[in-house]
C-alpha cells in the first residue's frame, strides 16, 4: 500500500479501466454462466443493507426478520409450511451446510463415524469440496442413458455408512431433473438423509409447473426430502452472493450448532460467521417485486428462447444431447471434435463452456441471452457447419 492517500477520481479511473476488461452480460456473449445481471431494484436494496451483519442477529433484528421471511417464502414455494434455513453465499455453501447437517445427524442418532455420501456422476463439484472438508467418502451413483441417476445403481451403493443421498433438480451440465420421487421413497424407507440440489432449478421448476410444464416433483411434497438448495442469484435475479438452504426440520440446524457465547445469540449453525444481511434483503425485495406471476413469465421466456435455440440447432443438423427440461442446451457437430467447435466459437467471440458428460458445447440460456443473440449465434453455427 502506498503511504499517502490518493484522490477518489484517480482510484475510480484505475478501477474502471480494469472493470472494462470484464465480460458484460448485456452483450449476450456469455453462454456458459448460470449467473446473470441482477435486477436493478434488487441491487438498489442490496446497497442499502451493506452494513448489516447476520452473524450477530441480535444487533440487526429487522434484517434477521427479513431473512426469516425469505426462508419462509422459498419454503412455501417448495411446498413446506415451516421452513428452516439461511440465505448463504451460493449453492456451494448451501450444499456444504446440507451435508454437514446430514453428517452430524447421522453421527448423533446412528453413531456413524466414517460416513459416505452418495452423489450422482452429474453432481456439482461443490459436493467434492464438502466431502473433503467434512471428511466423508464420496460414492458415485451411475447415470442411465438419459443422464439421470440410475436408481438401481444408487440402491446398490447404499450402505451402513451412508449419511446422505444427493439428487439434482437441474444438473449443472444439462439442466436435467433426477428421478427424485423414486429416490425420496427409498431414502424415506431406509431412514437416510436426502438432499436435493436445486441450486439451478429452484427458481424455475415451481413456476414452469404452475404454467403447466410437465416436470417431475422435486420438493418437500416428497416425504423423504430433508433439505433443498435453491439459489436466488441464478434465475431468481438477486445479486451475487445469494444462495439458499432450506431444511425440513429445525433439528438439522441444531445438530450443526456451535456455542457463540459472547454474541447476541448463544449458538450459530451457519458456516460463515459475519455474513451479509444485504443478500437476504435484496432477495426479499426481488421476490416481492416479481411475485409468482413475474417469475412464471421469466421462466417461460427462458424456455421459449431455449426451444428456439434447440429447434434452430436441429434444423441446421447439429446433434443435440437431450431434450431440454430446463434452460440448458448441449450439442455437438456431427463430425467435428467438441474442442474444435468450441475454439471456432471462441474465435467469433462467444464465451462457450464445454460439458464433460457427455462432452458437448453447453449453452445456459440465462436472462441476459435474448432472441437476437440466439439468432446471431445460430447464424454463426450455420456458417461453421
Ligand atoms: N449446484 C449446482 C447444481 C450448480 O449448478 C452450482 C453452480 C452449484 C451447486 C454451486 O453454486 P455456486 O457457484 O453459487 O456456489 N453452477 C455453476 C457452475 O459451476 C456456477 C457458475 C456460475 C459457473 C456462473 C460459471 C459462471 O460464469 O457451472
């Protein structure tokens, strides 16, 4: 750090120059991101709550009550009357909390010491971080020919050490929904903690179902489901960071509680200590602002763009990996290696992302990707073909 203070304008100029190096959602060129530009109203509210700290909720009673209300609203969206949980930094922290709750619960009530978690091959890498931090072994369940959990393969790997089963509602690479109802039944019968990662799908599946889309059940209406991750900073249009973890029962928070004697509350269950109240306030504001109707419209718009892109690809002759269930399309050229196609698109200034299973170009049709961008992309893909 330099010795003398520097004038604000000089600092801002330097920062602006660096900021200009960042990609811009508005250009419609970012094709592989699950984040997007937050709604302006959410950003406005976020700034008002920047100094609030939910790590010491007794000092910020109003903001804590906002977090409680958001958790209640998200819980209601997921068919749960009394919801427990927190607004956290994102899907990674939400998944970590879920797995920590499962591990501690199994340790306390079943005496499991060397625990294992069963995750599908399609699971987000955050579960690898969680297992590493929580000293759990990962056991992978295989996928079927439709890239969803193969339930038979899952049954085979359940053991006395299983502390949690994980399924995904909106997989990171393909946006697919696992057979959650079937898995919930198994987990319920075997009394195993069942976590659903709906980080991506949580702010769209309930709304698409409301508009008549034929999507499977994935939420707390299924009795085996113990917790769900839902990220407001994806299709919820809340500013980063805003993840959500919702638990069916308070005891899942209780088994994670550590004493925090000198704070205004006596125990803390979250991973983070000092934590943003701004994320809760902004999420609350944006959810009120859109309401169910607003989110239904947004979710339907995303599916319209998705369908348009899917149909366009098929028309040109590209191989599409699967029928999209949510707003992700993955595809390949019939005779070109995926990386080569990715390079060609990168040269044309498209920010693409390559999926691993199966290897393919993956486009996440987030809110910043408009119909004109898709038309432009299809034109380029036609040229390349
Ligand atoms: N669970 C699922 C199903 C996810 O897709 C993701 C994120 C997470 C958990 C973790 O969420 P956080 O990243 O909020 O902790 N999926 C995206 C991914 O890793 C996140 C992302 C967002 C990546 C924007 C790139 C990007 O530009 O692919």
